[in-house]
């Protein structure tokens, strides 16, 4: 295992201060192997590669897969189940993470995605034999448009960052269509790292806007930065401090006046359901993380889905394939779209995640979604109030579904934000998110599915 | 609402602690005109039974499902048997509902499984290092080209085999569309063999060549002469990239690394993931250690905790967007971790012998189908050696497919939409899920259409 050994030396051991006993560690699967063990039996009782090698010719074939595991089925299951016991999961513990909504993931959603009509449906099946899947996709598109106040939705992006790339490529395509060569995208200093990374990938130069010391973006600062090179502003609302951008409409107007677009990162959409629609704020493009606001499981880092939604003037630029309804009412995919940014991935999207999100939206309904945001905001305000004495808020502004808390323990006692994170772990909570640009701060969000007190 | 625990009393007590009278007082700072228009015009929430009924209804309208038809569809997404233990593993809430493993103590399960995934991908591809996963094979192929450019920023010519899957070619084009300094050219395939013609690369073998991307096997199921392509590309100082949509092939075929490829990417859906109408699957990405710092995505490494026990954590993160921001190697953040776990569990069960045997079984059945079709008067379009799919020639693909469908057979995917020069061809894919009886039905349903 050359791979393992080489990576070892690069890894900072000091960051891992845990309380595991050595008995808790699980051997690597390769170490549990013994020659001749097997985890599956060949159908029909026996198989050999001889005939296949004869068909292909030995020069095309490998001799072996060096180092590959050889374990029995019960060993394999125990290995992974024991590994699972070394994980946190939202179903078992509270993740008071800021910047990423970790809400309840209803089991029904997984069960629906696993229905044979969805799970065993091949993406290249003739569309007349897959109308239920296309119907689900157009209904989800319509629901997301209704929730966000946007006009058209593409479900193709696989994750939030993929949605960002789609959105920014649309900014560029729109620019080109108008004959423009604008190269800059303005991003607030508090933005998540994917925003500037996506800008680079879409060929834009990043201009950083300074936030007001109270934690929001001022229209004055945007006007100061705006010039004829500005293609768009990319901003998360509520922002990473959990603050609803109070001047967002004025900012949108200023951008539009100068021919620039407003890209709203919908990572914090869980604060806006039935509260304020990005479309009404003046957003031209947004992306939505189904694995945050719409309850699809995080999976230890995906798969998620990052649909991108736009106003009507940008609809021609959405990624392909699009879904269109024919005159006879049947749905089909359309890829022949001259202004589209093109294809972002193979086939149509993370369909399994789309089923889950649609299932969630049906369960919640318009009223339930609005309740979700209000209760998430209530939870955050409550956490903020209860902790105010020891961990005052970083900003005096009212917060939405999350808040940024500060402490002065480091200067007084040497206890750092990292130590606080470890303490939370010791008490069975996942730590809050630590600031990526300021010391002594932690983000905390508490989705609506977390009860105020255990009973 | 069943997902929200708060009672009226809870809400009242919380509001009292906060010091406001009503829930909407907490929204007072959001401009009134936005709030006035914010109502969501969707029907009210439904019980679990009602939701299940609606979704069951939609699912029932998808008639192209296992059991209803004998399916020979492939083309980048493959029908394979998934052992029950794979589902037992990925349905564990500790895995499924966990966050990205930034906090190593809370995610040793995820990080160790990813480490094992990375190791197995490295073993299969014959390369030295693999990442934690990408979205899918097509976006991984695009990221591979971008990585090549980080390694050789002065080289600009990207050669893509025309026999690479159309979706992969399209994704590469999209990813490069906004960036300057790329020149995309397409290398033709040999119309007799269906393989990329190595001699067609000759004009590009100079110091402007950035990379060559080929499918392995390619979009026609044909096994590319990877060694003959990689060697001259490397000689010219470029990067040989292979993309594999059917990774089961790597269980039997020589590994890309052994054949001189520098970056091997692909789609891992075949390893334990359902078809799910095309996603989520999982992209894999493997490269040489010398270039590890230019890789996109997450990497898990092995280390020791403060008590000296073996532990795993994200490593070399300074390449990544959450630290390097606009200078990151990629914007990828959320990847396809749970799908990578499914692949890890699947490959563990298949093991050293099982994977090879299954790959061999696919080769045999596909050859059997080719022979049986030939006996029915339908010839293979290409002469090149193939893994588990191959193109056939018919007079009128639309008519042939309709006829087969009427006989309960989804015979394949017409190639003409993406390849006008193959307007008479259908891609037929045969896996272990196809019984010999189904192959008979396939041949019978197509008999006479050649």
C-alpha cells in the first residue's frame, strides 16, 4: 500500500486529539483479508476468466488486482458496520453547524428513491417509458421556482459548487451574447471558499467587497466597486454571519443599472422559506442545495444536488438537457439549445436526490416550509440569547437561522475555539463551524428539526 | 408538522426567553415588501401515506424497469446486481446522515472508508493516488483536463477522442468554455475497428500538446489501444488521460497506469449503485503521486491520533477551495461520499477474484450475444475487441428498437443522435443481469432487421 504510506507524512497529527481507545480502531479491510476468502459466489457455482481471456487475448488482460481485499460477506458487513459506529450522524446527534444546514432526513424519502420505478430506471430508456421520472422532475422544478420566486430551474448540477459553476458560466454566456467582455465578479469578504473558486473556474477575476463591521454588505461599497468590467455580484443571503442583507434590493438595483447581474448563493435558503424570495430581492440567478434546505442526506460529503434557478432572461442559457412538454402533453429531454452553457455531467442529474427533495416538499407543503424557516430562526435566536453572556454575538444585527458567536477565553485562559469544539464533541455534539477568517468565533445553526430542550 | 418538534408551549417559552411576543417579530428586520410576497403557492403538507401514494403513482408510470423488459441498455450507466450487504452498509444513518468529515473525531468511519476507497481505486487503475470522489465520470474527465493544465500551464492543445462518450466530451467542452488558452481538437476513430486511431494523433505530438483523452473501453464498448496512445503522448511531453464509464472492465483489463496513463478517471456507478435514472453515481480520479498537489477534490490520509492510534483525516487540504479560495485546484466541495462508500463495500464483497470473474462473465455474455445476433443476420458494426457492449448495424434503428420493444426487449441505444456517421447503429450492452434466455429474446426480436 504505497498510497497509504506516502500520504501519512503529510498529515498533521496534532489536529486529531480524540478520546478513542485503541480497541475502538478498526483494521483496514486489506488487513482482514486472507487468500481464497470470498464475499460473493459466482452464479451457477463456478466461474473462470479463461474463456474471456481467450476472447480478448491475453495481452489486453491484467494478471491480478494486486492488494485487493479477500474477505467473507460477514466480515465485510462487520467491518463497515463497526466503521459506522465511529461516525456522527444527524439522525443520532445534533450538528449545530453554521454555514451548512443539517436538518432531519426523513426515511420515507430514501424508501421512495428506492422504488423499482425510480431505482431500476435506466437513464437512456425511451422517454415514453420514463414519463413518471420526467414528470417528477418538472414538478420539482416548478416547486423550486414557486419557493424561490425564480422563473426557470435546471436540476442538472450535482452539488452546490456545481450549481455555482453553472450559474457563473451563465453569467459569462449572457455577457458574450450581449457582446460584452466583463471580467470581474464581486464577492464579499465573508463568502464561503467555493464562491471565489467557482469564479476562477468560470474565468472571472474576483473583486472582494468589504462587509460593514456590523456584518452586512452596504450598497455604497458595491456602488464604489461597480464598473463597466463588473459582470456580477455573488452573495449569500442571509450571509455567512446569519444576517439578512438589509440593502439587498438597493444593491440589486445598483447592479442592474450598470448592466451587471445578481447571483444569490442559496446555501442559506433554510432561512428564507416563506420569509423572502430571492426572485423578489432582484436575484437573476440562484443555486439551491437540496442536501441543506430540502432534507436530502449529507452522506458524509455527498451526494447532494445543486439546482440552479434563473429569471426568464437567462433561461436560454441554462445547462442541458432541459425538459420540454410536447404538444401531446408528453415530456422529453431537449439538448439542442444554441445559447445553453452546455452539459455539466453525464445524463440528467442526481435523480435519486431529486426524488428525496420532492418527497420532502410534498410532506412539508407551502405552509410547512414556511414554518420550517420560522422555527429555525426561532432556534437560532434562542441559542443566541441563552449563550449571550458567555458567547456574545459577533454582530448586534438580528440574525436569521444561524448566528456567529464570539468568546474571549483565549486571551483570558488560553482556551481556543478549537478547544471549545473538542469540548462540544466530548459532550456528544458536533462542533460548530469555526471561522475561516477570524479567530475566536464559531458559527451556530440549529435547524427546525432540533427540539429546544430534550424531554 | 411531523419533522418539527416544537409545541405551541415550546414556542411561547422560547419567545419569552428571547423577549419578543410573536414569531414574526423575529423577522421584523426583513423588508416588509419582501415578506408580503413570500407566501409559497404550494399545496399544504401531506401525511406520509399521502406522499407515498403520490410518489408510487409517479414511479408506476416508469415502465422501463427491471422485470418489465429484457434490457440491453448501457452507454455509460450499467445494470449490475447489487449485493444486499451494500445497501445494508449505506443505509446506516451514521454514514448516510453524517456531515463532510472536517471533524476527524466525529468521522473516523467515513474517513477510513474513503481511505479504503482511494486505495482500491489506485489498485484498479494502477496509479499511485486516488481522491475521495468526484460527481461523476464526465465531470471527472473535465477536471482531469484542468489538472493537466495546472501541471503544464504552457501547453494548450486538448485532443479528445471522438469515441469518448458524447456526454463526457460535452462536459469537457463546458468546463473549458470560459477559460482562455485551450484549443480543443477531436481525434477520429477508425471506422472499421471502432478504436481511436493512434496515427491520427501524430499531427498533435509536439510541445503544444496538453493532453489526450480516450475512453477505456470507449463509447462503442471497444477496448482502446491505450498503451499505443499513451506512449507517444508522453514522449511529446503531454498527459495521457483515460476515462472509464464501465469500471468493471478494470477488473480484467490491463490497468491504465500499467499502460502508461497519467490520469485515470471514470464513473463508479457499476460498483454497487442502482441505475436511478442516471444519478447519483460516483466519479473516480487517480493520478501519479508526483502531481498530487495539482489534484482536484478531497483526499483522506492516514495519520496517528494523540494516543498513537491509527487515525484518518482530510489531508493536503491547502489545494482546496475552503482554504485556497480563488487559487484552489477546483471548486468541488460536496462530492459523492456515500456513493464512494457503496463502491467500497461492493468492491470489498467482490474482492480480488469475484471482480475478475464478474468482468469475465460480462465479456463472455456479450460475445455470446454478438454471435447469436450474427446468426440472426445482424452484424457487429466494429471489428475491435469489446468488453460488455458493442454496436450493431441495422437498416432502420428506430424501427428495429420499436419492434424489439413491442416484444418486451429494450435492445439498445441508437448511436445516430450523437454520431451522424453511425445513423445505422445501435449500442447493445450485455451484463450478468441478462440471462441466456434474454439473449435469445434479443436475437429473436431483432431477427431480420439487419
